[in-house]
C-alpha cells in the first residue's frame, strides 16, 4: 500500500465516525420527538437567525459609522490653492474644433443627409446626395 492510500484511509476514519455520530443522534431524536420539541426547535432557530442579523447589523453599522466619522473629522484646507493647470480654461486659438463639417450647410437642412460628417470618397457616399 502506498502512502497516498494510507493517508486517505486515515483521513476517512474521523469523517466516518462523525457521520455515524450524527446518524445516531438523529435516530435518538426521532424516537423521542414531540410537537413541543418542534416548537422549541423553531423558536431556537428564529432566535439564532435574529441574533445573527442583529450582530451583523451592529458590525456593519460600526464599520459605516467609523468611515463617516473619519471623513467628518478629517482636516482639510478648502482655501488652499490647487496645484496644476486644470484651473486654466483653454484658449480658443489652442483648441481645435470638436466636429469638422464635411460640407457647408445651414439651419434649414434637407434632412439626415446634411449631417454626413464622413469624408467623401469619389462616387461612394454614406448618405443620400441632396
């Protein structure tokens, strides 16, 4: 027998004992079960779930509260100058136009063909010719 087989057999023994113990407990509980025990089990389950929700709510509330507390007590100087050139607006001569009109038009256009901004290539066009 190799080491792998021996280890798997040794690891299976406690698992088998655990399953047998749970099975014996289940059989003993089934033989002595009454409607009062059902009510007690349901009450205990609800109490455990409710207590878990309460503990989770306290933990999440404390976490969020600490984050808000840290943000509220943070010292910031709102009047300090901000470094960088982002405060300077671009000059009109430095900024290229956002859209380049492929052909001239007016406010009164013949429809979607007037908004064809793709460059024209020979006889093939992407929109109707007006």
